[in-house]
C-alpha cells in the first residue's frame, strides 16, 4: 500500500512534491489509473518520478484546491480503468495546510 511521508510546496509554477513509498507508475496498458486526491478530488495533472516521489502540477488550478490556511487530505490511489469507483489501493490521509 502506498504511504505519504511528506508534502513540499514548490514555486514558479505552483506544484506539490509528494514523498513517500510504494507509489506505483501509470501503466501503458491502461489497467490502472493512478491519481493524487485532495479531499477526494483528483488533481489536474501529476508527474510520476519514482516509487518515492510524485509531483502534483497545474499552478493556479492546483492552488485553488488548497485554500490558504485550510487543512486538506492528500492521498495517492489507483483504480482499475474498467471500474473507477473501487480503488485497488489508496494511501492513508496525509493532512496538509498551505
């Protein structure tokens, strides 16, 4: 199961670096659709770097999901492309405040 250890804010453009373990890469065959969730809503775009690092992207769109001073729940998950309502795996909630 994936686990999030730390979330860092990156600037110009606004991004989030998510550090942890057991992050699974997107598959080319489309069997799994990984996602980063903020309060159960998928971030606009992300980049898989390694099994220990993912970057959430999209500047202002991402920033709007993280109101200043409000604590949110960040999770990493993957679902079967045929049945997107049932996660194959989902990390525990990592609380983050911008």
